[in-house]
């Protein structure tokens, strides 16, 4: 039976990939808690630490988001080499060359909070049910920051137009 590995609160795991998601760099914390060596990571995808309970839809959402050159955040359950697991709150963001062209992705992972883990466990148990029953608050929450700003500025322009 697998057990949860607790990541210390001030630990940051990082990795860099190319545009296809192939790992080109990991930090020491990533190797320490995953139990994989740097050499085992390089040239592989993050599938190496993907826990089987992690819903595919989570990674579909991540890839859709980062392909739009937007950052993605979420709680991920990773597996260790020995079969244990650990929870992280991950931020995945593209990085760019000097001409502004995307050249890869950077992932920064921190210890997930108990509240984040609880929400993630509910989502992991039934990811499809979490896609239904959207309300305005959840729709606006899921918009990217550019869309939110556009919405706010558009609303302000409409209000100002009616006041004049």
C-alpha cells in the first residue's frame, strides 16, 4: 500500500521542458521527493511522476492553457519511484526566447494545502461531475486574466457611453 509523502512547506520543485513537454532540467527538490534521479527525468515527459489517479482532463486543461501561452495552476497528485505519492500545487508557464517566441515550459511546484488537497480529492473521484452545473461565478473565475480585463473595460465603456 502506498503512503503519502509530506513535502515541507518551504520546498519548491522546478522543472523545465521543451515545447513537447520533454524534461530538459529539474532541480534537486524534484529528484529528492520523487525519488527519480536527474538522469531518469531528462528526456522524459512528466508522465514519469503522473499518479494513475490523476484525471486526464486535468492535463488536457493544462495543455490547452499553456498552448495559449497562458499560465496554468492546479493541484496534482504525483507518484514517487517507490510507488508512494505526494500532492503539489503547480504553476506551469511558458517561457520565451528573445523574440518573444515560446521555447518551452517551466513548472514550479509547492506543497499543496490541506484545503487544496481536499478539493482535488473530490475532483479526482469524479472529474466529469465538476464540469457540469456552471454558474456565472465559476465561469468568470475560469476566464484568463486578459479576458477578465477585456470584460471589465468593455463594461466600463458601456456604462460611460450611457452616462454621456
